[in-house]
């Protein structure tokens, strides 16, 4: 599916299709912008019993499809999600995204419900029964402008509501090329934040979900539906600034907290096998603050837009 590309992608796809005629490769164009619109047009043109989705910034491993379709032998499984791992990073921004985006587990699991903390999978590596997708009327193109940010998890929530399970298979791996520009990183974080508010307002009838620095709390019986993330880096900076209004010297707490951010981001990079200098660690810490702030702004905007409480 080509969704209005302007960088020569369409020509490359057409050349590939002509060179692999025996594979029955079809290249289609969808003028309506947005991942959801493109995926809907793609699955409607497909004919097989299982629809497998992958994004243009992902590269599958050779046995990807074999692992992805295997769980469908169980009739209770309506969809299967694979693992998205980071492609080798070529910049600090891409390394940061690799460290803090799409951190999926390495163990298989079976999901039966969506909550703010579980059951959500991305269609960058996803397969679903065609009959089920038809029954669900495809992917929601209205969620956050039809972008992948909200439509992926919204689809998962409807799959569970229909009574089907989603199997997660970490062996079905694709390598994902993350955002390489600051603008792309900030925009993605904002969109995800806005999508959180959309999902809270549309997919949870009630419940309170709170992320704290040391642990998380959930109260599914709460009459309201709200998600409060008080553990993000920007919230901690905001807490210090509020405290400084009451007691000025408290602002000095930002110094040890900044040092701590540099330490934990460098430690995560080292554990992933990357070598990061002190300057690189400072950059990673700054990106963590920037991303968390952009996501919070997106949640604020989404809360106003969709009538939810998501901060």
C-alpha cells in the first residue's frame, strides 16, 4: 500500500512487483492519508484467510510469517502479534527511540482484555483473521486522525470485546527503524499521548489507573475513567518546580535528578549493547524529558478533545 509517498517509494514497489510476478505481488495506492485508511484498503484487496500487517519501516526475519500464523490453529485466537525490535541505531535520536519505544517482552503470552497497561499491540507486526476484521468493520479511521497511534490499540480492544484472544509470539520478529528526527520523535509522542485519552474515553467504561514512581495502582471499580501517569520524567521536574514555589532552595533538587537521568539512560544503553559517552548520556536524558513532556501535552489535549481524564 502506497499512502501518498513522494520519495520514489511507489516506483521501487512497482519495480519489485514486476520482478516477482510469480509471487502475486500487488501494489495499491490509497489517497486518503493515514495508516488506518491504508491498512483498510489493503486488507479489503487481500483474499487469504489471514491478513498480516507490516510497516514500511520494518524488516521481517526469514521465519516471520511462519511464527506469526502458527497460533491460528487455536480457534480462540483472533489475532497474533509479533515482537518489534530496534534496527541498529545510526544516531542518538534513533538510539533513544530504540531504548524507550515498543519495549515488548521476550516471552509469549495470551491477552484477553485491553487496559492502559496491557493488551495493546501495534499493527507494524500483526496478523488477524480476515473474517474477524470484516466483522469488526476494519480499522477505526477516526481514532486520532486515523494514525497508527490510536487505531492499533483500539482494534485490539474491539477484538477482545468480540470475544477473541490475541496471542503474542516474540519469535515473529521484525526490525523497526525508529524516528531519526526530533520533530518526528516529538510528534509521535504527542500523538500517542492524545491516543491514550481517546482510548480511555472510548474503550473504558470506568476505572482509575495511576502510575507512581515506585509502583502502579488500578481500581477497575472506580466510577470514573482516568489514567494518571505521575512517574514520567517531566512530572517529577514539575513536582520539584511546584515545591520550589513553596520553598525556593528545593529547586536545587533538579541537579541530582538530572544526574540520575543521565545515569539511568546511559545504563539502559549499555545494557542494550551500546557504548554511550557522557555527552551522549546527557543527550539521551534530554530526549527522555522532551518525549515525556510531549506525551503529557498530547494527553492534556486529548483529555479536552475527548472528555477524558488522562494526564
